[in-house]
């Protein structure tokens, strides 16, 4: 599992930011393509951070719900 505080996560986040930014910047023909690409890439990193934080928070959960099927 990857922690948000690790160097590995920040490298992965930077690579993800660059990929999402370039996909939006190159594929967009509108006048505001820079701001749109920055917003999309930032939202992608925020979503990635929330997802990794949620998974990392629950990785040591030794007590699952009682009626878990």
C-alpha cells in the first residue's frame, strides 16, 4: 500500500498530473484550454489523494463489520 507522505506517491501524483494535463491541453481546441487543463489535472490529483488516503486509512482494519457476508 502506498502512503500519501511517501516519495513514491508524490512521483506517481506528478506523473498523473502531467499525463492528465497534456491529454486535456492537446485535445482541447477552446480558448481556455490552459485553465481547463489545469483544473482537470488538479481535480485528478485531488481525487487520487482522497482515494489513496481512504485506502491507506483502512488497510489495518482488523475488525470488519459483524454481519459481513
